[in-house]
């Protein structure tokens, strides 16, 4: 089933775009519930690259790898030679290969290369709308302001997605998605 989903990824993404589902580039390791609740499809850089690799039908594996490597090198030329391979997703967006509606990653989560990626987010040539989700992580657990800050930020993220996709999301939508995700995590 996994291989089938990978094989049909491009077709499914194009179908979703036809139905006006906003597609959002996110960073790995972040909760995806706010994106889903707002009706968006959050894609991590790997899936953006998968989409970019398969945009032309009939490529063999070597041609797909060559395409991926070319995008990675282009991304490094745009931002920095020291940037990680995730920069290829940004090159695919900048070059118009992949049609992303919003770039909206959480900052400061997971990737040690976030400084390079943040620069890529802020300076994309295609002017793809960007919403950088700030997330305080430096031992702020005892500070009540952090909870309020994160909640307000996530609400603004959902509003940003609403403006692009036109679907009004409620707090109940978010609660439903969180419960569904928690159920899936429990089953896993």
C-alpha cells in the first residue's frame, strides 16, 4: 500500500490542487493538526522532492536521481553550499516545478540547519506566501505566556491557511483532528 501511495502521489496532489486544497511546505517533526484542521495538505521537504522528481512521466530511476541532485545543487547555490539536502524542496518551489500555496514551518524544531532553511523561506524568488510559526523551546515550560503565545500563533497560522484555501476552520475542527491523530498514535 505504501508503494502504491508513493506511485500515485503526484496524481493525488494534482487532484487535490484541482479541488483547491492549499498545499503547505512544513518542516519535519512538527504537529500537523493545525494544517489539516484548516483544510490544507502539509508536505515535508521529502514529499515536495518526491513530487518534483515525478513531475515528468517516463523518467527512469537514474533520471529521477539526476533531477533530484540538480535541484539540491540549485538550492545550495541559492542559499548556501552548507545547506542540507532539504534545500532541494525550496529550489523546486522557487523554480515553479512544484506548486506550493504557503511555506509555513515551525521554527526551531528538529533540523539543525534551520538558519539556512529560514533564509530560504524568507527569500524565495517566486514570492510564495510565508508564515514562520515561532515556537519557544528554551526551558519556557513554567511560563504561562508560552502557552498563550503558541495558541495565538497557531490560530494565526490557521487564519493564513483559511485566506488561501477559503475554508473556515473552527476550534472544534482542530479538536477533532487532534483526537483523530491521538487515536492513530495510540494504535501505532
